[in-house]
C-alpha cells in the first residue's frame, strides 16, 4: 500500500499563500477546547414523494466564540453559518428565501446545476431587507457536498466574513448504495474551514482587516467553533471539508502522519478512492475523506493540522471494529464527446491586488462576456497569468460541473478526477477543463478568493436554449446594488465603502 500513498500537496510550494507579503499565519487558539459545532439538519417545511419545501432565513445573531463578549455574527436559520440543507436527487425543491439582515443579500447555491441567474442566486437575484423571494428547481445531479453563500456584488466577501455560508448535501441512490459512513453528526461530518481576526470585545472588523488579495485572520474557526474537539465513537469517520475561508488555503494532515482516503471532490465521488496523508484545499473547494482510527484506543487523541497549527482534536472513545472495504470503483464519470468544430475557449486570470481582472477586463454585472448553447460540450483553457511565484487562483463556475482534463498538458491530480466546480490553478499554469450546461441562463465564473471576485476577477456567460434562443434576462448592475447598500447603511454614496469598490476606483474604472 505504501507505494500507492500520496504524500505531497501537488501544488507549487512557491505559490502557497504563506509566501504572500500580506500573509496572516494561523495561531493555535489558547482558549479551552469546545465540542465541535455540528450544524443541525434543516427541517423541511414539507416533503412529498416528489417535492421538498424549505424556508431559509438570513439573520443576524451573536455567538459565544471566545470567553468574554459574544461576537456579532450572521447566518442562515442560525446565528452563524447555517443549518445543513438536504437535497434529494430527482425531487423539485421549493425555497422561501427571507432576508432579516439590515442589508441586501442573495442566496447562491454553489455547486448546484440549476438555472441562472435567479435560481442560482448570484448577484442578479437580490433579496432586500425585510423581503423574501421564492424559487423552485429540480435536483438532477450526483450526490455531493455543496454550499450556500451570499453573493451580492461587490460585497460577497464581507457578507461571507459575517458568517453567511452553510453546507448542503445532495443525496442520490448510487451513493446510498455504497458502504460509506453517513450517520450525520456521528460518523459523517461537515467540516467548514474558516479563519477570523478578533478585535476589541471579540468583534470582527472586516474593513480593518481588508486586503484586496483576500482577507485572513490568525484564528482558525471550524464550523463556527474556536479550538474544537470531536468525540470519535466509530472506527471510521467521513469528513466533508469545505474551504469556506475568504482567502486561505489549508494544507491538511493528521498527527502520526495518519493516512486517510479521499472519496469525493466538489460535485461527485471520485472514480477510485485515493490514499493520502496530505491534502491541500483551496477556497470554495470540497474534499471528502474517510479517516480510519482503527489503530487507536480509548483515551488517545488524533489531531488534524493545517501546516503546524492544530484545527480539530479527535478524542478517541470505544468503538466497534469496522472492517468495511471500500469498492475500488466509486463513480463512473460521464465522458461526453467534445464537438471538434468548437474552438477551445481561453480564460485568463490576471493581476493581483486591485488590478485583478479576467481576460483583461473587470467584471460588469450588465455585460455578457460569452455565449454558448445548452448541452454543447466545450474545452476551456484557464490560465493563471501571474508569473511564478504568484498565487494560486481557485477558479469557479456557477451552474455546471466540469471535468479537469489536463494541467500544462499533464494528467490532472488523482484526487480531481470526479466532477468539479472549483479548480485551483498554479501561477503560470494552463488548466484544461471540459464543460457543458444542462440548464439555461446567465452564470458567473470567477476566482473564489472572494476579494478577487469582488475586485473584478469575474465574468459571466449566457447559456442559450435553442428552444428559446431570444430569451432576454433582466440583469442588475453594480450601481443599483451599491445604492441599496448606501441607503441601508445610511451613508451618502461618496461615503459608501465596499471592499470591491476600491479595486475599480484605484484602477480608474466605472462600475
Ligand atoms: Cu484569485
């Protein structure tokens, strides 16, 4: 087995975030360990054989994160982050989305292949304070761990920093037939990785921490818990990692170099399980692993680290032996043929700091940058034009799942052979992906260092349905949203501060 073990992080060490001048090193919290928060499962308002109904409320709250004053936070049906939503494949989902925040937000389903721009919940689907929006869509995609986050441009980063991020699990029959841990909260855990800086009175201050290359803080926050432990009561535990940080990459490994098995990436199981003892996850990616604690005994502790900073203490208790063997094949990835007459589409991720752009342009909400027909299979070449050593840009597409075909002409990494919606791209690297859309609409694609997307490293495409080729979409514009923010914050437009605005202003660009 040893020779099959992956023992590196794959990515260019020179591009790791810790080489950045603005890097904020993680620090081990000095507070008492607390039980890891497991977000509860959101109860449907109603469920039938064919339909599921949920109400999702964006709300303010406060949480005892550190000793002393509670921290003011935002969340979905919870004071911070949110309850975990379950979507069953084949069912039609009806969402009642309610905004109880003091400012405009949107409800974006990162990873769901649902029509845009309204159901998708990007910047064109605002819900103003005190108002609500109802959307419905059908779930027709493989089992996966996806997520909900706010996406009102150009203030996505600040709202996610306040806490607007929640996990969602897509279930299907194939995944349910495999011998995988799925007892939620016991041996199947969402692990949302974030970092924060606590200012006076334990409060967060996004503006004070602002960095156009991504905001980071020294304190790891896991599922909204500072310095968590988890009581292990089964031999095997499935961890569904989500990098919910605005900017931070996490280089994950366990004490004793404990090996683990990756079983899934963003939007599907992997074709084959991958044994490893190191795993890098970049912003917005999901990586699912199974950890086997079989060699430990009650009283032992296993620690999950990023670099040399402990993130979670796994306290080992009694468990029954578990000799389940994973099948060698977990998932058969579809392999649709690319139309040879369709040219490769090139996307460049350009610049750093305020100069960030995509294909040389900053994002404009009312501009369509590319059009493609529904169901057409295309190859896209995504290039990070920062020369090495630059930074890794996690490239994300709304509304679709794509396949990584090659990295600079070489085979993709063994843990990115399933369906993806976010792919990390090294400085100077070209990554080829194969993609198609099963749903029509307008969709954004962007870097998922959230300050980069707010700063303009983003574009949008229109997927044309041949049955309705002239369909017009009502697109919002930045100014409308910015005026709403100014009004809600009771400041004149010339005193409004939103992180992303700086990037346009400093480059002398209109929004
Ligand atoms: Cu970026």
